[in-house]
C-alpha cells in the first residue's frame, strides 16, 4: 500500500502509517527534512510533484500555527500570531475534488474550519502527552472514549520544565493538576513515542505515530 504524506515534517504521521502496514511512503514538504525516515521530496505540498493516482491514501497535516490555542489570545492584535498563513482551507478545497481516499489532520482550534471525523489524544494510547488532534477523512474511521492522561507533559515551546497549564477543580486550585513543559528533547520524544528525530522543532511540530497507526489499521482493514 502506498501513502502520500503532505506537509510531512520529520515523519510523525508517516511512521504511524508504516507501523499500520503501509510499505511505500513518500513525504512532501517545502523545507528540507533530513530525518524523514522514508522517501522525501522537497516541494509545494499543495502542488506535489507526484501523480496522485499512484497512491492508495493521501494524508495532509497543514501547519497549525494559524489555529493553535496557545496563540489565540494574540490574534487580531497585529502580532506575529497574525502572520501565519491558513493552508488548511486550500487543502480541504483541493481534497474535495480528488478521487483518492484522503485524511487531513489539524489542531482542535481548527474545528470551525473542518468537518472532523474524530479526535484522538494521548490518553487513548497510554502516552505521556494529551495533544488532542482532529482528523477529517473521506472514509469511515471509528473512535472510542478514553480518559485523558493525568498530568501530561506539554511538548511545545521551550523544553525548560516550566508550568504551562493547570486544571481547576470546581473553580478553585484545590486538587489542581499541573501540566509542565518538557524538560529535554529526550523526555519529549519518549512522551510522544518518537525515537528518530534529533531536533526540538521536529518533535514539537509532530503528531504521535500512535494516532496514524490507529487510523491506518482501520483504513487497511477496509481494503
């Protein structure tokens, strides 16, 4: 089975699909990805230099910075948060016209821009991150409920171990659950289930392979 991985980054999604059973994977990104573990082609993900008809499934993870909740409070104020392009909308418009099965991934903050099929989070796979992500697919994908990870590690921003969030209990701080930032590349990688990336930015922008392994297994079972 052949997968096209658009906006591929360092291959978080690709490795999950490989674990599910995809044996031929090509990734496309506009930036060099020296740690991408499969065939890599540098180019525009919205105009990939490949034939779409050659692939059994097309996955896209457009950059999420325009929708991430971490920068929501700064949008519309003339800050850097307003400079991130929306590549999700043109991706969805394009995918609506292609004849191959497809799936698009993005952050929860992009919900109003998508028609999500399911949401996955780290607690569903016993990971040490929460990291919820939405998936919109052209094929059937089933999900299930699972408790979120208790006191997860936040793999975003600088790996400095700072407190980044607190869950409140009945409106006060009693019984608070503190989410702290990752302390190192090694800790963040382990929490995400990643062992081949060597750069903090790669890990920070990745999705856990467990997510796409879960999706890929369901897709292959329908073939």
